[in-house]
C-alpha cells in the first residue's frame, strides 16, 4: 500500500497540466531572421508537430515527477518492526501439580486450572472475543515474558515483541510432578523482577502472578526468598504486582492453609501497589484481565514505528533525467525546422 509523507503537496498536481498547456501554446523558432515571409509557403511538416507535443508533454511529466518527489510516496516494510517505548509485562505462572485439578469452569465445562490460565492469558496478549462477548484488543506493542514455577522458577520466554513465540511456549507448559513438586512463589517473583528491571528505566513495568496455592518451599538465608521478601524488591524498583488466586474459596480441612496462601498473595499486591484478584471460573478470570488491561492502557502511551521504502528520491532522479533528455532533443532534432513531410 502506497502512502505519502507530505500528501498536502499533491494539491499542486494540476500545475503540471497547466504548465503543459502553456508549453504547447508557446511558439519556438529554430532561428531568428528579420523577414521570414520567404518561408510562408513551406509546409510545417510532421516533425514540428511531434516536437511541439514532446516538449509540452515532457514539461508536464517533469513537473508531475517533481511534485511526487516532494510529496514522498512510500510503502511500509511489513517485515521489520522497530521496538520502542511501551509496557513490559511478565506473567509468573504456577505450574505445580495442583494446577492440573479440573475444577475450573470454562464454557460450561470443567477444565484444569492451568488450561484456564493459558486460555485467558492468550486472549489478553493476542486479543479476541471472550465467552461474555468482550473484545480484548491485544497488547501488540508491549514486550511480554513468561516465568513458570513449581519448586524451581524458570524463564520460559524472556521479554519479547514476538507474541506468537510467547504463546507457543505458553501452550506447551504442563503441570510439574515428582522432584519438581512444590510452589516456590518467592523466587518466581524475584525472577520476574530481574527480567523486568532489565527492560530499562524508560518502560513501565507490570508483574502478574497467577497461582492456586501457597508458597511451600522453605526460606533460608542462602536459599529461596519468601514472597514478601521478593515483593519488597519489586516495591523498591516501583514494579506493581497483580496477584491472581485461582485455587478456589478456602474451605474444609485445607481451609486454613489455603487462607494463608491467599493472604500472602494479598500482601504481595499491597506491598507493591498492585491489586489482588480471586478467580474460580472463566468469567472471573476474564474480569481480572479486563481490569488489568484497562489499568495499563489509560495512563501509558506506547508508540509504534515502521520502516518505509521511499520512492521520492527516485521520482526526483527521473525528473532530472527527463529534463536533460528534453534539453538535448530540443537542441538537436527539435531544431530541424521547417521539415518537409
């Protein structure tokens, strides 16, 4: 698709036609003589008409090309995107064994907590229509990364603008079992803070933490950080943390333990200036991401730049070349006048 760097200059295009008409009406002589009545009986010849048309059309085309050069026609290079200032978002996603529990309501069916988390985050990143009909616009200009954690946190995908790769990595995540069982939320938050801090000071930063349980990896002076210790690091760097509890309402024998985990998530959000959300089914999880999406669109401007293939210089080269050619023609075969047909 062609557009123009200075489209207002296209209003001068009628000048090309006007100058062409003036060139057609202008009389030119091959030579000057005091009395040319001796030549009146001679026919003008076809070549004189051809030269006259060539001069008029040539001048109109030259002016047309010069106006195009000034308007700078260009086409975008769709293969290249230049990253610019925007928001950096990291999701710290719990993939412990409990995330495989199929108790999350999604479109009338029970799906695992992890699958529900994947589906909702995919809509948040890439955009799309939710169950309730809400249209997520997507986060096309934001750098987004993914941290997964069970007993050990891992950077599954660093901050990137290539969201198709990010979502492919997200889709491949499965609940951890065996030696990797556990929920090391503290180190996962710290890992997310490190990744966001590396994005630079000119970017706004947001950390999302989605989990269904409590931090259950013991903290030691030389070992894992507690969630509150990691949250203090985020607070010092002014990185808000939005925490999402998808483990259900604390009830039964495990109610006290679940409540303790929920309070940790609340404290992490409060300490960093973020917000805490609880989600037990698809509609609540959709509401969570809608809230986050709204909070970080109204106050932050992100810019998108694009490289262009510019054709203005080529139009200028063509105009100069045509002008030189026209001058040569008018001083050679254009001066053979009168010409007998």
